[in-house]
């Protein structure tokens, strides 16, 4: 039974979760299980719930972690965090050889509080700094062709690990918003349970209240003012079905790539337009290799932040990605050649064949209220004259 004890001690439990996190982050065809470890992060869950004012059933995993962290200091960090595992490994090797960090203020608490308050106003400003987001973004390199934006996303994890070389322990103890959130939970618990001596407790209440007021005010101000500074994208792009409006989608998406790895037709790619920083690395649809299946809702199942709202398969006919536009001048029917592939491929009966006025030609016509922009017609069109417009 010695091996069983070793398996469930703190170090080995986190090592086991590290292995599981790596497996679920790799593009190994997990489907709805892709990126499953992200759902355990309370920081991502709270940002998502505060923005959307709603929750899904998988959020219960983060709620359980939140409850455990309320009673056990930094429970997630000690038992689950894969990024913390790497930071601790590097920091322990540099013990006594790095720069002291005691005088550095606990920025993680401030980042967590300001992000959550800003999320109530619709902008989760620091959600991308969650350790599970940083960890999973690292594995984007295994699911996309090598490009500069991919390398930048890939570099987040090595960068966090590297700062622990000169400053051992700085990420976990001073910078991590998820760690800061757990520290604040313990402070609140101690105040509620009266675990501090009375003079110290009064001082703690005053300092905590002052800090909460200032940081919350800054977060609220950011949440209210940032939307007015965010310029709309110059170019629109095709978002996954069930996505939030572009401005909210770009701020709530954590760029984990779970939807991209789980898409059965491989139509989701990272948006890598360098001129659009706000939408950089979010998922977008490309119909070069497939189309959006009528009976698929996997991307909504794996999205841990709620940037893609959970929907059932029946809802697909009401979720509009875009609208098909047909270049009739180059359509085979315009050249008096027989073809009805776009109509045959459309599962939503959104394409009709109508006789052109003043001629004997029959041409395809798109019914806008029925076309959801699934891309099946784009894929099947022999001359390639159909495109989906966002």
C-alpha cells in the first residue's frame, strides 16, 4: 500500500494532474474532453460567470475547488496547478541563489480582484493571466502550422517559468491571479471565523477594506471605460456558432485552443491577423477543409470561458455564422452547364433554384433567413464561386 500513499500525497497528486493536463491539452482527438483541466480553475470560472451572468454544469468543478481553497490555503496550487509544478521545480533549484522577493507586493491579489470587478462590467481584463490559460496556450504549437503568432502564444509558459530563475517563487507567490484569489479567500475566512487577535483583526479589516475599495474601484473603472477605447475590428471574420458578439468574444476567449483541437472537420483555426490585436489568436472558421456539421456542438461543450455559449444540436439552425453569397457571373448555370450541388448540399433548405427573369437560365438564390453560413455549399461548389460573409 506504500505506492498508494505516495500516489495521493500532495506532490504526486499534482504530478498526476500535470500529466492529465498535458494529455487533455494535446490534439489527440479528445472531442468534448479537450482541455478538460481548464474547467478546474476558479478564476476563469468567476470571470466567465460575472461576464455572462450565467453558468454551465461543468462550472461545478471550479466551485468545488473554490470551496476546498476556502478551507485549505492555496489548495489548487498545492494539489493541481501544472504551471505551479514547473515554477516550484525551477525555484527549488535556485533556492538561495536568486534575488529576494519579500518586498515585492502581492500583485496577484490585486490582479484577481480588479479583473473580477471589471468582469461584472463585461471586461475580464486579466483572464489571460490565469495559469491554466497560460499552460494550455503552450500546446497550441502542436495543433497549428508554425507561424510567428503561434510562437508568441507558445512562449507564455517558458516566460513564466524563466522569471523564476532570477526571482525564485515570484510567479506563484506574487504575480499569479489565481493564487492571489485563493489568498484573499483565506483572508476572508479568517475574518469571518475570527481567527486573528482582536487588535490585529481590526487592523486587518481596515487594511483589507481599503485595499478592496481601491482595487475594486480601479477594476470597475477599467470595466466601464475600456469598451469605449476598444475600436471595432477593421475586418470581420467568421466566428464559431454560438459565439458572443465580437467585442465580448475577443475579451472573454482565453485562447486555449480547445475548440480548435476538438473540431471534427478541422475548420477552426487561430485568427492571426497582426493588425487586429484584440482578436489575435481567437478561433475563426475557414472552410478550406470542411464545413460546420449540422449535428455538432463540440466547440460549445469544450469552451471553459463561455466565449462560445453552450448550445444543443437542434439550435444549430438558429445560430448564424454568416450568409452565403454566390458569384453568379461565374456559376456553372450561368454558362449553361448543369449543376445543383449547392442546393443538394444545403441541409437548411436555404438555396433555391429560380428562373432568371428575361431568360431561360435557372440560377441559385440564397434565402437569408434560412442560411446559417455552415459552409457546405462553399466546399461542394465546383468553380468555387460561393463565400460565406460574416
